[in-house]
């Protein structure tokens, strides 16, 4: 029964793995609800600041903020949002594949790439491919905090304002529903009044507003566009965290189901091996009795 003992050991091992994946699935399901609530609660602020920024950009054409100006710098910036932990299916792989495609396009255009990594997986990937990581932030936990994100992201924002970077791209995984998450690489800078107006119109706001500025329009627009960019980055991190927990829950459920299938197959093999051993012993007893 050496083979039977070995199979019993495999069954026990897979059962232990199944317990772990089931526990991780339940934890991810609990965190997923909180992450989705946090993501949805951040959307109204993001939508409102987008509407105001669009109206201000349209109402003040005489002043152009640095974020809305284009330049011919020979560098492009990338903000790569990934997870700190693995075991969430192909989520990180998909967004990093999209980033790789964009990096190759920038390289073929003769642009140097500067990257900001948010999350351990993205940081490790960028270091492996030899990309220039100007700043990074990891171990954000289950709740994103804007004060932790502002510092690393501000490096690229300041570089763009100084004309050292021609464009800044934001890559993350957009949450669609529990079963579907979509990798996104979108242009963050330069901002365009037409794009903000289009996004504002898409969100259902068709009317415009006239504003009274205090102390002056330039100061208000400077602060507002900075908050607008920060809101986009925070929303991207919140969407990524909701996608992470959803992807992890689905991946762990799939692993639990696969472990159950493996256990069933191993038990079938074990029973067949045990029955074959019993049949062999009976045959030997009968043959011995017949010989006597």
C-alpha cells in the first residue's frame, strides 16, 4: 500500500490548500464590498470636479494653465497602478501588457520614459525591464490615502509643468463589475478643455456656469486643476483596489473548485488502487488454498 499511502498524502495536501483558498475567497469577498463602496463614494467628487474644471477651462480662454499647455520634451511619463499582492488572476498581467505596448510606442517615437510605480507588482516589473522609476509608493493597504499618493505623483506633475515631460499617462484596471475588469492606459496630461467638456457632457451635465473668483481666476484655476488631476489618480487607485479584490475572489473561487475536482480524482484513484490491492490479496489466498 505504498502507492495508497502516497495518494492519501496528496489528498491531505490538496485539502489543506482548498481550506486556504476558501478562506482567502471569503476574505476577498468581504474586502471587495468595502472597496466597491469606497470607489463609488469617490465618483461623485471626481465627476463634480471634472464638471467645474471643464466649465472653468471653457470660461477662461485668456489664461492657460501649465497642465493644459503642450511641449516638445523628449520624454513621456507613466503612472502605473498595480497591486501590492498577487493571487488575483491575470489582472496585473493585463495592465502591465498594456503599459509595455505604450512604452514601446514611446520608445519608437524617440521618447525617454519616466515612470511612477504605485504598487509592488508594477515596481518590480518596471525594474525588471529597466524603465526609469522616478518615484514609487507601495504598501497602501486596503484603503488608499491621498496624502500618500500626492508625493510620488507630484514628481511627474512638476516635471510636466517645467517642460521636461511631453505627456503623462495613467494606467490602471477599471472596475466594471465583479466578473469583469478592464486595463486602461489613458492620457492624464496635457489636459484639454475639449476633452474635459466631453467628459462633462457624457456625465449628463449640459449647461454651463458663470463663476465669481476670489482672489482671482488664475489662483482658482491653478488649485482646481491640481485637485482635478489628484482626483483622477485617487479614483484610479480606488478602481484598481476594487478590481483587485474582485479578481482575487474569482481566482480563489476557481482555485477552490479546482482543488475539489483534484480531490475527487485522487479519491477515485485511491479507491481503485485499494480495490486492486484487496483483489490481489484475495487471489493469493484462494490460490494458496487451492494449492493445499
